[in-house]
C-alpha cells in the first residue's frame, strides 16, 4: 500500500468533507502541518469543528481557516494570539469548547486508545465542569471528560519512512502523536522521507499503524509568533 502522495492537495482529496471534525497538531505555530492546513483551506470545505491547542495567528496556521469562515467550532485551550478568533467568538459567530491544555491532550490520547471517557480533577468547581458529571473518588471531586476522535487528523513530523513510521523533532512533537492516534484517517506532513528500515525501530516515535497518508514538505516556513532573545 502506497501511503505517499505527491502534494498536500492530493493527500486530502476524497477524505475531507463539509461538517467534519478535524484534529490538527501543533502548539502555537510550532509543529503545525503548514502545507496540509493550506490545502484544507483551498479545498473549500466548510462547517468544520477544529480540535487544536489554538488557532495559530491571524494570517498563518488555522487562523487562515477562520479568516475564510470555514471553521464553525473550535475545541482548544488558548486563543490569545489570534484577534480574528477573539472577534468571532465575542460576536457569537464561532462556537468554542474551551478545554484545559492537559485535559485536551488526554482527551485525544484516550480517543486514540478507545477509551470513551475519563475523570480528572482539572476544572472542578469552574465553568469547565458545567453540564458534566462530577463524581467523588477517595474524598476528592473529579469531572468526567469525554474523549475526542476526529474524522481526519493533520499531523506534522520531521521524518517518516514509506510505511508511515514517524520521528518528531524536539518540541515540535507536542500534540502531534495524540492527534495522530485520535484520527480515523491521519495525514502526516514530513520534511524528510526515507525507505523502510532506515529508521532504527528504537527511534520510532509513532508507529505506522496510525498513519494513512504522507506528504513531503521539505522547506516549511516555520514561523515564530514572538521571537525573544537574550542579550549576550
């Protein structure tokens, strides 16, 4: 089975549709699948529910899909870098399921593991727990969180072999493995493609069983939201 596609548009062809739930890896602009997000925008699909730590910035990352109004709901943790995100939410134009960061990671991990729900102390006594079951264990209150499964997951990795075994690079790993596992179909964007057997099995960060399609983008832009440096 050939998992490698010639470009991002063909990698998404036939699998993205209106009204889907799309999970996207990345933390801010670090480790986002740049080419796949752009191809998703250009596909014209609408009514999307996007699961991602945030929505990038106004003109890059998932912010591009907010500008084109292709996202109707965000399930995310952080909205501070995106003015259009804030504007749409405050105007009632965008639904938001605000989720603590660790809870979001676990909701994705649990979804990929086939666990439908779990209990956590995070959010007890706050609006995060509104409408959710709260149960006591060992004298402590816990809120039940439903796990997340996406119709399509878009992931960024540094390297893949042709089978789809993945290697991530440093902090760009972030949410990507959990997002990959939570997708019914997972498409990965990589900078480097090698033959099967060239990656040491002990160095595989995510096995190929979670990857369905691969596209190579050897020169991603890798923007930085706010560059901060120290004086020498």
